[in-house]
C-alpha cells in the first residue's frame, strides 16, 4: 500500500495507475463497516484508493471535532490488510487553499434531518468530497448506507454537476446487538454502550414516528429527530450528559 501525503504524490500515483479506480473517503477511526467498503471497492475496481481526513468544515461543534477518535496506526493496518492500494492523507491547507471561501451547497434536503440542527454540516461534507473527487477522478465511490442522507446528497451532487462517477451505497454493518458500527461508538462509556442498541431496536419497531420518539426518550435518549421519509425511517439521538455526549444516527427500511 502506498501512502500519499500530498496532492503531488497523489497526482504521480494516478499518472501511473491503470484501470478503474474505486474510492473510499473516510475520517479514520476505522472499523468493520469501513473494511466492507474497502473490500467492495477492491472487488469492483482495479485500484482501491482510500482517504483519511477529519474534515473540520462539517463539524458545527468544536468539541465534537476535538473528541473525534484518532487511531492512525490501526487504520493503516486495516487498510493494508483489506485491499487498499493507496492511502491519501491530505492536510487542511492542501484541501482548502482558499480557506473554505468556495463552498458546495444543496438548498433543500441538506436542511432537513441532520442538517436541520447541524448548520453547515452537509455543505462541509459536499465541499470536501467535491475536492477529493476532482483530485482523484474515481470511477466509483463507495459509501455506507448508515449515513443515508449523506449518500443521497452525494448522489445528487454528482448528478447535478455531471461528474460521471458511480456512487455505490453499501449496507450498514452492525454489531451483534444491532448497533450500527460508527467511529463515534468508541466514545461511548461502558454503560452507554449497553444502552445504545435500544436505538436501532426502537427505530425498527412498528408505530408512528412520534411514538418511537417518545419511547426513545423514556429509555434515556435525547432525540434530535425520528422521521419517516419515502420508504425509510431516519433517526438521530444523543446519549449521555455534557461530560460525555455521543450522537448516534441510523436509518431503517420501512417494510
């Protein structure tokens, strides 16, 4: 696995690359959900490129950014062992030479669900992904369905700007108790980790959104939203107090 630490190193790697490119963008603190994306990208592409970059422009809370898990050594081992051909580790100034003056914004769906309470979140996501897509020029990009709103917005951006990239949504990978795998799960205390699976359990339950929301509150969750949209129910909750608040998001298909 080649480690690329600058746009010039990435450019040199791409000039020598032959075949289709599958790209997996991540923020690190990798887990089996990311591993499933690497394996899918390697299976469906000739070359698998993954990036690790904790993108500050998508965080509306500086404390959340500061608490984001970091496990770079473990991340590199997981990437190397699961088919990643090159790992790209850009810096803020390499990605934002304009200091975030230019932005990519969606005006409708990005204002709902997570975007309703996390101002500017999806503008940060779409802007950094647009930059990475233009630098890497992948044929396919592999994203997890846990962040389904993000997946839909990225598909919309690629279509709107005629980018010619196939966005591949991959199934959510869950723990044995149903909790969706997430880098932020590492911030859960042991007691919070025991409570967290109730989120998926209740989100999957029959009933209207308000009933599910009320049951989550009774179980100790602070509910941001529970919303059914088309064939899917979306939810976002917070566990813990100010000392250790952890935000969880998930979604389930309504059957």
